[in-house]
C-alpha cells in the first residue's frame, strides 16, 4: 500500500528526510515514531503529494504520487496536520463542502461516516460548539468520505484527553477490523502505538533507525531487573564471567544465552554482594524507543 524508496527531502540546507525506505503492507496498522522534527510529517506530506521529494520514489496503492497523484490518492483518506473547519457551519455542512473538493458525496454516505465516528445527534450543531474530541471525530469522518482502502493519520490523538484517546483507539481498531482498512499512523503516544500497531518504524533526525514488528521490539534480549547494593560492581562481576551481554538505566541487565537468574544470583552472592531483587522484565516500546534514541545519538 505504501512504498517509499530512497526518499529524501531538503529545505535549503536542512535535510528533513534522509534516504528513507519504507514498506507498508495491505491490511496492517503501521506506526511511525520519532521526536518532533524527526521528519515524520515531511514523509507523510510526500505520501499525500503535498511535499515534493528532492529525490526518491513514493508509491501509494501502486501508483507514483509525483506522476499520478489523483490516481495514487483515489482510495486514500487522511488527517494531516491540524484539520481546519468552518466553525460557523454544522458538522454535516462541513462534510458536504469538503467532499466537493474531490467528488460530490451522497447524503447516505455522509450519514454512514457520521455514525461510524460517533457524531450522530450532533452533526447539525455548529462546529464552534464541538469539543476537541468531537473535532477529531469530524476530521476522521472527512477522511472516511471517499471510502478509502488506506487511512493515513498524522498524530490522531494529539490534544485529546484520556477519554478521547481511548475513543480514537477503539474507532481505529473498528475501522481496521470491520472495514479491513490499511492504517498508517504517526504518533508520539508510545502506549497507543503499542496497543494498535503490528509493525513500526522509528525516525531520528530525518533517518530511519528501525523498522520491524512489535514482537522484535519486546523480545530482543533476555532482560531482568536487578536490585543490588552496588549495581556497577555487579555488572563488572557478571561481565567477567560472560553472564550478561548488556545493561541499562542502573537497574536492568540482559542475560547471555542459556543463562538463568539463579546463576546470576549465585555469582553475586559468591562475590559478597546483597541481592534485593531479580525479576524478568519484558521490554516495553518506551524502553526500546528511548534506548534506540540514546544509541543513535552516541554514533
């Protein structure tokens, strides 16, 4: 559904996207992560034909966006940057007007998407009376009007309260499950990405520093939480016997292959150290992401 090959974009002397290659398969929910300024929005802008790439190829639904934009985006719905509406008009009238930018949409379709996003009963109210969460749902309704096969969402939970984030998550899941949409989303809400996505890519300073499944993220190493009276000395002692392969944050160690926790405890006790806790630790997306950013900044 999405294939970026060697994509680069520069603004003057600033490199916003640097040689980005990315593949998103049909039917998956794919997450794009990165700090502000990492290049996420620029990459999405090229997918939607709103930012012209300096070099590289951008294929959406099998068509080159730079050469055949209308054909490439025919079955694409998107929320990009901050959606703008006519506040003095109703939500329904906004959808009618916005649909005419692509093709006239029958009332039946507008009614259908209003129900999908949960705005039934408020569609005739003026948008200026809408909460932030209702505006987000209206934006999603607009994205669904063309009956898309691919949905591109740039920070869909931005500015929402916890209830609004939960509702948006449930809606995205339902769209994926019941309509079979391919969904590509960028977000800084790592917990939401962890709950929604099957595969992710991470960008830093315009470059892709990781692409893979969440399963790869969560089980790359055999991490345990280790609480002792002297963590640094414990790490040194364990490394001497090749019992660990990594350590981080002053409390986690990654065990070497075939090494179990009882071997670690025995070694530390023999060295006269007090062991207060040792417990298996499944790496979260946040753990992985922060570690990736640290490793990349050290290069």
